[in-house]
C-alpha cells in the first residue's frame, strides 16, 4: 500500500466514525495550528525538539498578526454547526478555535487564551481589545509580572487583570478543567 492509499484509508475510517457516532468531543493541541504557521512543541521543527538539539527556536511562517484559522479549525466549527461536535477541549492559546466560529460555551481552553484577560478578583474575562490593553506599555500581563501603573483594571470589581494564559507553575483553570472532564 502506498502512503497515499494508507492516508485515504485513515480518512475513510475517521469519516465512518464521524458519521456513525452520535457525539464527538475533540481535544486539540499545537499540531492543529502548524498549518496556520505557528510552530508546535514536539514536532520535527518544534520548540522543545529544537531546544533539546541545541538549536534556536523555530521561526513563525507568518507574522503573529496574520495568523488565520486553517481547514482543520474550520472543519471542527462545521462539525459543531452540524450538531456533531458536542465539546472542544484545547491546549492552544492562539484564539484560532474562537476565530473559526467555535461557540465559547462549548470550548475549554485549558491553557488559557492569549487574547483574553482574567480578573484576579472575580474571574471575569475580558478581551484585550475591549479594555484597550496596550502590550507595548503593559506587556503580556502575566500574573507573575509586576503590575504597571495605569494598566486597565476590572470594570466590575476594580481588581487586577492578568493574561488568561497558563504558564509553567500556574494552576490550570478550575472551571475549564471541570468542563473538560
Ligand atoms: Zn473583577
């Protein structure tokens, strides 16, 4: 069997599973976004693969501002539209699932989302754009950074807003974990 035939078989199998099953839960990681130009971690040119080989980090194939959802993101959104995809769990922080049309209430972003800020007081979420977060002035807003005077605060409780991205040493978000489970 050639590689192409083998791939075709896999596609047929997966298609049959999708048709026959009632409910699908998808779990995605960095691999789904490589096609959009974002490097993964453990692929042949991944961030950790290259680091372990003593190489500099991989280059992004497109600039971060021009990243778009790819056919894999769009096909999951289509499965959701058809009522097949019951829930989507992702480890990605690149916002591409939301941008492809996945409904936020049917999505658990286990490692947060680079575009979303979280209030340390009341857990309310804000889009960076909504609060006019200026990354040049206030940086990425990680929890472990010193807050910078003048940075936006929570409109509801006045507490500090931090990036929702989960870094090494940060706990996983409780609500997202429960939803995923
Ligand atoms: Zn708040």
